C-alpha cells in the first residue's frame, strides 16, 4: 500500500532500503493502532516511538508530524487515482473514482484510517484539504477525455472555484 520498495530498474531494494521501509511500516502500524485505541489527539509521538522502542528522533526522520503518519499513503493514492482516471479514456472520472475506491476499500489501513477520521472533525477537514489535489487531477483527467456524443447524459467536471 505504501511506496514501492522496488527501484526504477525493478530490482529488489538493498538491505538498507528494506530496513528503512520496515521501520517506516512499523511506525505506521504502531501509530494507527494507538490512534484507534487511544484517539488521535491523545496519542503522542513519544508513545508511538516507545512502542517499538525507537528513539523519538527516529519518528521525525520518517514523518515531519503525527498527521503525516496518518496521511502517509495519500501521495501514492493520488498517483494511483490519477493513473486509474487515464487508464480507460472512455470511462468517466466518476467511474475511475469508483474503481479506485473499490481497490483500496478493504485494506486494514484504510479501515483504521476511516475510523480515526470519523472521530475527529479537524482531521476530516485536513483530509479534505489534502484531497483537493485529487479533485484537480480528476477534473483535468475528465477534460482530456474525448468529446462525448450529444446524447451522453453523464456530467462533465468543471474546475473547482
């Protein structure tokens, strides 16, 4: 679900890169577990670091903030969404969005994030702000689609205000 562990050439990563990815994945797993158990606001960076016995600085080497841990997969998700909207030029932006959501809906991380976000209005607002880029990507993908027939009743996207 997170950034690919394969390099540009497709070769397996070296030991150092695998260790870094394992540390990153551990931080995410621990943080999501603590956020779900204790609540996002009640969980501190120190508690996230203590669970796997990392130094506090280790967390900040991977994530600038607690919120960045929660939304860590968003950039990759946005890339996948953009790709899914261009894979089938005949499909609508809404079709691509549905396909994308079906693909990620069942993952444990997605379910945990939904529960965490549901409990905090500020996080939901921040998620919407972070997803603004996705909206722009979808509008641009929709604009690049071939012209539709006059009898096509599917709506076209318009740029956000």
